[in-house]
C-alpha cells in the first residue's frame, strides 16, 4: 500500500521529497515495508519493466535524479527508496536493524509493493552492497544487476585482509564502529564533516551549493546515527549463502575513487557468471553524477 503525502521540509525550508524534481510524473509515496514506513520516489509507467535504485552514504534518493529521467525515457518503471534511516524514511533504533539481511528484506518487500516478483536492481556505494546481497541472497528476485563503485562483498572482505593500502583507505569504517564519537564529529559545525565527505570524494563542481543544501536538509530529518549504524550493522551481518552472481551484471567504476582500490572492481567481475566492467578514468567515487555515459550504459544493460 502506498499513500502520497505532502512535501516534507528540512532546515531552511528545503524540500527533500519528489518536489525536488520538476518532472510531473515523479511522485513521493510512503510505503509500509518490513514494519517501517519508507519514503519512495516513483516514476514511469506502472506496467513497464521495474528498476530499483539504491543510494549509498551519505546520499538519499536524490542522488539518482539523472538516472530516474534516463530510465523513464528508456521505458522503465523506476522506484527509488530513501533506505531505512535516511531522509524521510523511518529510522529504527539499534544496530541490528541495519544488518544487510534487514536492508535486503526492505528491497524485496518494495518490489512486492509494486505487485512484482522481481526487478532490476542498481546500487551505488553502500547501496551497492545491498544490491550485491539481494542478488546473492534472493537470486530469483533480481533480473539484472547494476553496481557503481562498490566491490563484491567477498572481494571487499578478502582485500581488507590482504591489502594495507585498502585498510588505510577504509579508516572511516573502523572509526564508525566507535560509540557516539562519529555522530558528534559529523554533526558538529552544521555538519561540516558530512559536507566534506561529499566534496573530498568527488571532482570539483559535482555538488553545487543548492545540492549541498538539499543534502543537509535530508541529514537533519533522521540525524546522523542511523547512517553510521549502516556500517556498524554491516560488521554484524552474516555472509551471503553464495558468492557467485548469476544475473547479468554491469559494474561501472570511477578510477579516482579515493576510498576503494580499482583492483577490487576487476576482481568483482570474476564473481559474476555474466559480468561486464566499465572503468571511467578521471572520475571519482560519484561516477553516476560525473559521467553521462554511465546512464547510457545502464539503459543498454537493463534493456
């Protein structure tokens, strides 16, 4: 069941629902998913092939705005949740609520809320981990898989054990395990460190002033703790029951990602029965923001 609600505003009167987009056929809905209410932006013909787009950290649904337009124009139905703990969705308490099994269950119920048994799933950053896990835990529910700048879970685990360089790059993951301190650090000075996390990890100009205002408003809705609990819950999550991805998979990777080694992209393809890797030079972690070719490649892959 879905119910359209009036626009919700964050600080400074900034809307963070579908009214951020001028497209008339884009709507905000609230859906009862996995004992929570999730805010979901939806667009396109309800009977068209379904694509679910999963944002990462510190993102929210708005990070997919360019892909929403491209996919609808290509003939797809697109649903984009604010994942639990983010923006206008409910933020349950506790770390266990953010295990991978719970995040994947949200995706499965979201697909069912569209009256479907399966969908194409695309994820970026932490949303990519959820997408990988959905394909590995519930393969029948995933038609095709799209992954942007996050490695296969097994590759990430193996690389963290063997690569001092990746251990150093993943410093923030360890920092987020500390109680309370990360929340204080990220919330202080009007969330200046959260803004830095966007600007330092992207190419200049990727996030303009208006976009950053939208992100800050989204962060205010649920606060910082649920987003940090994604990383704490990830550490508590069981490994998927299998490692081989059977669905046709496209991996798009910005080579200048400062947090993740590009070699992990190459290794991740080896875990896919039908995988293709597209590397983008001079492109940051925010590959789908910075390169129009990503949307074009995604439309071809899903078609």
